């Protein structure tokens, strides 16, 4: 599960530390090069519900491995780009097959582990996504500084191929798969199933929380690179990629938080995670680099914990016969948040640079916290609902 997370996220955000460099190489605006982030997340958002519907009855492992192979091809082809438009196109194709991993893995975990261990196992998968996100960003920045940005894509594409081979060799096919049975009164056809899912208020609230969670992460790590590349910090591409070492904190925090969430409930878990993220964003407004780095560590850790809680909540909120479809819709909303974060803060940057961006991101986090507190029920309700969702 952890390797699936690593491989799925190696490439997704790899251009973030490269944005100031790409702006110089292609003579493009900040918003223009920000599209190299948004295009990938948009690809994820658009294809997630399709993967969710098609894979309801397909072998989970086959979809996961095929998707990992599909991620590697446009990654390698991105190295051949001669214009920003071409790079954006290949980045979009990179995102198209990612839901074949992330949407299906969420359901796979729910099928293969007992309900009381889902949050813990989900935390290991989320830790893998954190490691993959860090590795992709850090290696892309280092290789771009030492060689050039094209080498970064070649290396990441080769790593994705190797990871797909590892998952194919080690991931079990799944032992507890049962044929899904739609709930009485619902239709199995995809459009009707989606309508039924959007009538579930707790599920819609989970989609909204997911949108806000990724908006916070992508918004901060995309736009703060321009802040730290300018005076008085003047960080190089290598230094900017080194900022993502804060992701490694999440490798420790997230599994521990997953264990705690099983004890305190989902609403308490998501509330603590979002409050930690808000505090982290506020610390990035400090004038000293060490405090900014601490803020980034708090933000990323809070986001990973929030993602664990939200993914776990899908088992509570979604009906048994449509969990992959629900996961696909969640991934769509989640990555629409990431897509918006690559573009929307650009307008705020023109008004007040990083402080304006940070203020807007905090406002979005407060909205997410309010939605979770109102719509996710009490911790006791979470605990009671979990066994019935098995």
C-alpha cells in the first residue's frame, strides 16, 4: 500500500520547485507555469469518476498496476517538450491515469482489512503518498539544478516503471472481494448512482472537505516558491526542492494520527488536523526562514492527517455497492481543489503577494473546518457507524 502511494505521487507535483526556473526557460508568467501543476491535478479530477465507475467490478490489482504503467509514459514524454504548452499537455496526461491508483486503493484497503484497522492502514498509504510527493519534488529540483529539467522527467518516469513492477510483484490480488449489491431503491447505472451519492449530505460534506484540504497544500507549496525565490530569501531551485523535506515529518505523524483517529473519532481527528494546518500557514508569514519551514511542516502534516480522516470517512458515508464510485467522486473534488490552487492564488498574488495568498488559504481552511464540524456527526457516531459500514 505504501509503495502504491509512493508511485502514484512521484510525478504529480514534481514541477512545484521548478516553477521559477520554468518561468525563465519558457519566458512565461507565474500563472502560466502554475498550469504545469494545475494541468496534472485537472487530469486527475476529470478521470477519477470514470475510473471509479469502470473499476467497480474489475480486479483491483489489475487496475492499479495498469494505471501505474500509464503514469510513466507521459512522464517520459514530458522530457521532449519544446514549449510550455506541450509540457502542460503531457502533465495533463500524467494526471489522467492517477485515479486508477488513488481511487481504487481507498476501496481496496476497505475490502482487505477489518473496519477497526482501516484508518491505521490508510495512514500508511497516505504516508506513502507523502514520501512519493517529497521524492518527486526533491529529486526533480536537484536534477534540474545539476543537469536540466528534462533529466528530471526521465528519471521520474524510469522510477515509475520500476515501482509498477514492484507493485505487480508484491500486491496481493485481494481475498475478500465480494460482488457489490446496490442499496434498495438505487440504480446501478453510473448517472443514477452519482445522483444517489450526491443526495447523501455527509458524503457531499466529505467531498467539500477534500477540495479544501488539497487546495491548502497545493496553494501553499506552489505560491510560496515565488515568495522564497525572491528577496530577501533568494532560494535556488535546489534549496526550494529541499523545502519538501518537511513532508518526511508526515511519514511519522500520519501513522500515529491514524491510530489516534481510531480512538477519538473522525470529527475530532479532522478538526485537529485542520487547526494544525491553519497554524502552519500563519507561521509562513514570519520573516525568518526557520519559522517558515516549521510552518510548512505543520501544514503538510495537518493535511496528511486530514486526508487520512476524510478517506476513512468515505467508508462511513458511502453505500457498500458504490464505494469505488464514491472514492472517484471524492478524488475529483479533491483534485479540483488542487487545480484551483494552482491558478486562483495568482490573482491574489497581484494584490498582495504571499500574505494575500496565505490569508485566502486560511479562509478556505476555516470553511473546511466548519463543514466537518457541522456535517460529520459526533465522535461517538463515527465509532458506531464504522462497523455497520463494513
